[in-house]
């Protein structure tokens, strides 16, 4: 008969766990025997044995080793500093740097008994390391969230090897016609990757590749203005176009007709940037335009859109209504999409059925049923809208009202208990009403369905680092729209230019004209009115126009007089 192995004398953490009533002594003895001679710590074995007691085990370990215990759920990933510790070490050892004070780095660890990890961090960072105990399951979630956030930092992308950037088609099965043998050479691959990466880093909305007879230029549209960034040899034009067509699954053999496609840059497991690609044959080759569809660009809060306080209240009241129509108007590139998507993000919930029909779908919204127009298949705005009305919708977004049929269905939907959001291409809010009338929509339908019209423009923001005061003659200021009695205290700034901006501007701010349809306005429309009458009534009701909104942005020091003149002079 074999003699049972003698019981191990308990010390340290095993003894404390027994004393705290987390484990019985025989359980601890069995755990110690199970990890003996194995590359596994008693601490991790204890948590595996009793996952429901993870908190008690971690608290016992913290008390035993004199370390703080942290509930990482209270930490905001947005406030954690990036770059304190390499991603390789974080993933390998499941640790997370919390903060750095002087020469001491505070690190949340999933196993405080693994001293080799702390030694490796000390060697890697050259700093003293203070361990903080964290529950492994909760720490794991925070690590993944933090790493995903760090992966999406576009400023860090410039350090990546250009050959390793993951750019490819967004819809793998959406097109054919590309041979595997059609591969661009390495310099072209690197150059295309750099062009796209630089565009993302500078915040460009579009990339233009334009071939001409004797030259070839690449331009970025930054803050609504095109600027030349490169002039490669003309011989590269065809090779660059072919490379982009390969990435977006277009037919590289077809150069006689326009083509449209999509591609994607993957930044992390949870974040990517889509690009819409359009090619058009010209006399000297194919012009390629790449639209950057960055989802983060549409996550602007309503407080950052640029509304005046009174305008923000009108906007919030309108989207809170269960029915009616909200129309956003302005030229291409005026920010209509951001305004609509901001509303959709606030309205999107588990209790609402939200459907959109767009041409094309630019940004994917989780929880929103998005339909893309396909004219070849007969899927038009009007067709999709009819289908929506049979799908039990709460909120409908129509990319653009282009014809009478779409307008009539949208009006009908807004009158039958649905909130409808859409866009029109008009110069200002009053002209939107006359445009609908001219399309053939009956005046009584307009008066009963439209609740709010938003006209908008985007003006470039002055760079806060280099903007400077500028004096203007009184005649210039009064002609622009400023009142004579405010000129003495008026401070106007002009762009200068520095390393932090583009020609003195950085970013853009919205300029809005909001026109709610009051009962007086509705009566005026019913009687059959003109745009001038609507404008006059809007002024009487105290609603500022685009020019007045622009002047307010000048008063606030956000933009320049020249910029407002540019965007508000129709």
C-alpha cells in the first residue's frame, strides 16, 4: 500500500486564501500539487478553479503582496496614454500601463506573482515598475478596447512599413475581371499606399489623380479646398490607375468607360476606412478620384456641428418629433451627410426601426437598415421608399429628393406617422420650399409635412496657433453686414499659416440657416407665395440667414471674412 504524499506547509498566498475562507486547505493542497513543476502559477490555477471568486482571490493577493487593487471598469480607455508600453509586451503578458509618474510606470497585471513580467517591463522601458492587481477577465476586455483604440490612431500610421499597409477591396465578391497576374510592381504599390496614407493623415476628403498631356498631378481636397501634393512623371499615371483599379476590383482592361468601385484600409479588427473609387477616361488617360469615407468623420456631436444655441434647440426639437419631414439643403460638400448622420446616430436605438436609402451608402451604421440605389436593377429612391413603407419603419432617411415621385412618397410617409429626413440641392432654406412647389408637390402637402429646413455651408476654421488680428475699413465691414455700432469692439482675424495648419486654416465649422415652418409660414405657403415673401417672413420671425450665421462665426474668431465671403456668395 502506497504512502500518501505528505501535506505541504502553507505559506504566503495559499495560506491567506485558506484564512480568508476562499478555499479549503485540501483544495489548496491539491492546487499546489497540480502546478508543481509546471509553467503555471498558483494564482492563475486558483482563478481557474474558482472563477466566481476572482475578486476575493485578487483582493487576497493584493493584501498579501502589499499591492493596490484596481477595478479597471472604472477606467476610460480614451484617457489612457498610448505608447507607454509596446503592443507586443501587452499582448504577450496581458498587462496594461495605467499611468507614468516621473520615472515610475504603474502597470495593471493579471498575475501579480509573475515577477519575470515586471523584470521584462523594467528592461524594456528603463523605468521602475509599480504593479497594480486587476481581475484578469476585466483587464482582458480593457486591453482589447485600448489596443483597438491605439490601432486607429492615424498619426501613428505614418511609421508603418508602406509595404505592410492592409489596403484591399471592401467587397470581395462584388466584382470580377481582375487577373491574379495583373500585379503592380513594388515601387507603384508603395507609392499608392503612401498617397492614400498621407491623405488620411492630413484629413483629406478626396484624392484626385489627374493625367495631362505633359504632366501628371495628384491633389488632396482638405477642408473643402484642392491642393497639389505631388507631380509624378506622366508615365506613372497608367500604372497608378491600374494599381488602384486592382485594389477596388475594377476591370483594368477597360479604359474607355467610367467605372466605380470601393476599397478598404484596415486599421484594426474593429476599425477600417472605406474609399469610394471613381475612374473617368480623359484625353490623356484615366482620371481617378478616391473619396475617403472615414466613419469617425460622422461621429461629430450635435454640440460640435456649429449650430447657434437657438438653432441647436430647433434641431433637437425637430428630430424628437415622431413624424414630419426634415430637409437639409446645400451644395455638394457642404456637410449635409454629417448633419443627417448625426441625427440618425441620436435616433438609432433598439426601440426604433431606422431605414435609409442612399446613392451611394457612404458610412455603415450598425443598427440602421441601409439600402444602396441600383439603377441597373431598377432599385431607385422611389422603389426603396415604397418598400420601406411596408417594413414597419419609424424613421426613414432618403439620400436625396430628385424627382416628384420620390417627393410625393416621402411626403406621404411623413404624414402617416414616420419621421423622414432627406436632402435637396438648393441655395438656401426659403428656396427649398419653392423648389418643392416647382417639382409639383401640392402646397398643402408641403405645409402639413415639412417641419424644419436646414441650409448649410462649411467654412474653414482659422488655425488657433497662428491666426492674427486684421484691421478692415469701416466701409468693407458694413458692406459685409456688420452693424456700425459694433465696429469699435469688433475683432477680426486673418489666416497666417504655420506647421500645424494648411494656409492658416485647420478643420471646418458649419454655418447654418434653420427655417422651422410656423403656422404663419404654412398659411403663406398655402396661399401660394414667392421665395422673397418667405425670406421676409423668416427675417421677421428672427431666423438668421447663412450670411448672418457666417458673421457670427467671424465675431467668435472661428473663421475669416474672406472665407465667409467665399462660402456665402452664391
